[in-house]
């Protein structure tokens, strides 16, 4: 009986921890930074400030970030400049939360970016200013935002038929 109760307790502990583990799956690191420059329709650079342990010194580092699962319109698309401008207007000189899930092919942190509580990728997709890059981790989360913009004929979806 005693052995059963120990296994039972262990199982309950593992089951109660499962949701927390699932939420953290894939997340490499999180930090806040101040956006200094928007590099493209889905990438920017920012300055991260960290206080060193047991010190009053503040360390600064430049970080390059790419939006998770977001594909801006191609350069020859009429809304390519609008997508870049929108990202610039939203993020420049703002403090954002960056949740890193990987590294893109040019070495930028691939991350979910939030300004206050708003997810930047979701906001851009909802306005039809890009599409979901389905090859990236976490893309399934953003598909409904793209579908809504497509169904309403917003942004890049204005000329295409809703599916």
C-alpha cells in the first residue's frame, strides 16, 4: 500500500507539472529590450539592458530579432513598404518582450515579440500585412489571424478570393 501511494503521488506531481512544461516547450530565453532600428518587414535590432549579479553595473548588448512565423510581402508587392512602415511605427524606440524560440538562417533570434500584451506577429497578420511562415515552430498559433484577414480581404488578401 505504501509503495502505491508513493507512485500515486509521483504521478500526480508529474501530471500537475505537465501544463507548465508544455507551455515552456521550445522557449530558449526571454528578455526585454528597446528597439533601435527596424531592418526589414519582419526583423529589427534592439538594445538589451541587464544588471549584472551582485553589482550595480548595467550591461548593454545589441540583439537582432526576427518575428516568429511571420513572412512579410515580397519586395515587389505594393504593400511591402506598408508592412515595413507599420512595423517601424509600432516598434521603434519601444520596450518589447522577446521570447526566443530559435535562430533564423541569418543568425537573428527567432522570437515572439510583445509590446505590452499585444503579439506583434498577430497584429500584423490581422491587418493583412503578411502571411504565416508555416515552416517555423509555432506557426499553427498564427494561422487564425491570417485566415481572418484573408476572409475579410484585408491587406495583401484584398485581391484574392477568400478560402
